[in-house]
């Protein structure tokens, strides 16, 4: 059973960096893309970006300059950093697995609030 | 960028009745490999989204057969043959054809039970 679990601070101050980690269990990280997707309150889903197990990454152009993603296959973890956050970055952040251009497994999601 | 447009944005359905959601993309989702990369997700309250349909019409493991998908090119439809109370939530279509791989979702369609 593939499981993903997000972890990280639930509160981040404006202009600071949001950092989240996703721990994967029940599956190897090789040969899959590992994604971050978010949902602001009252809004729809927004794809943030993904990374391959090799470290190759692609991110949403609207966020690209602020997004850094990394993977540590030895720990079965991948991470997201979003710099210079504002209130508009308040959202439930999901980590997920992409396989064959579909998202088949999702974490439970973690709410990150940007506020001073 | 590929823009996904869903209609309607909300619908209210009596249990046992059918439901249909449309999704239109701003460009064809037919890949050069011959496959069409359109998937459907259901986001139930308090849960992460779950995959229902992938590559237009393939049901994911465990998805009831009352859910079906069809379409081609830029126009796609998710159908529920007989809506049940557990089907409430927000339905999203997602494209994954852009290169380098980038995904985008429709605005979502909220399904409620009458």
C-alpha cells in the first residue's frame, strides 16, 4: 500500500520560506515523478511541480522563481521550499505520486497558513 | 499553457439519477504517442483527491463502474450512471500533456445530493 505523508510547519511568516517534506512508504521512489499540489481556501487545485527520482524538476511557471524541490531516495523523502511567501500562499499542500501522467496516490494534505 | 474549463461548476442530483460533467481543454490532449492524457479526480470533504479515471476512459483500481469517461481531442465527459450519497464532493479534470510535463486542473465541479 503506497502511502505519502506531508510534514512541516503549519504557520509561516510573510516573506519567509515555506518548507515541507513528504515521506513515502510502500513504494520505491525510482521510476516515478513526485509532485506537490496545493489548494488555497475556497479555491481549486493548483499543480506546483514535480521531480523525478534522479533530481530532475519542473515547476509551474507562475511559481517557478520561488520553488525549489529536492529528493532523498535513501530516506524515501522529497521536499518543497517556497520562498518569499505571502498570504496568497496559504493553502492545503498535498504531496503526490505521478505515474504515467496521472496522479495515483496523494498524501492527506497539510494546511500551511502564512501570517505574522 | 493548456487551460481546462469545466461545466457546470455545480450540480445537484437526486440519488439514483445520472450526472454528467464536461471538461474542455484549450488544445488537444492527444499526445504523439497516441494516448490522450486526461484524468478525473474526486475531492471529498476532509480527504485528499482520489483518482477516478485516467487516459479519458480507464477506471482506476477500485472505482465503481457507475463512473465512466469518454471524449477525445479537446472535449471530455465524466458520467455517473446512478449517483449515490457517497459521490458528493468536487470533481476535477486534469491534463498532463504539456512538455516538459506540466499538469493543470479544471476549476472543479461541486456535486451535491438533492
